[in-house]
């Protein structure tokens, strides 16, 4: 899987992987919400969920930039 990562880098990769998974799941929920195909009614508005997704995606981008700076190839760990 490439070079050995230090402990903090492993935690960083785990954080990235977890956030990416959550973003993908929330994105699917928002798409279904907008399409009217959810099988339940969320207590939050679609606008609020979309704003949450936007901020999560911004954080994901920051982690990707950090990985690039630190020389961590995230594709090796997904």
C-alpha cells in the first residue's frame, strides 16, 4: 500500500475515509429528498441537510489538500 504511514497519518486517513463515506450517504439522502423518493420524512429541511453537506464537502476538500501537501495518496487507502 505504499510507504508506511505514521500514526497521525493513519488517523488522518481514517478521518478522511469516514468523512467521505458520510458525505456520500448524505448526498444520496439529499438527492432522494429532492426527488421525493425518500421512504421517510426527515425532521430537518432539505435546505439544512444540503448546507450540512456543503460544509462537509468543504472539509473533505481541505483534507484532500492536506494529503497532497503531506504526500499521502488517499486513493491507496479507499
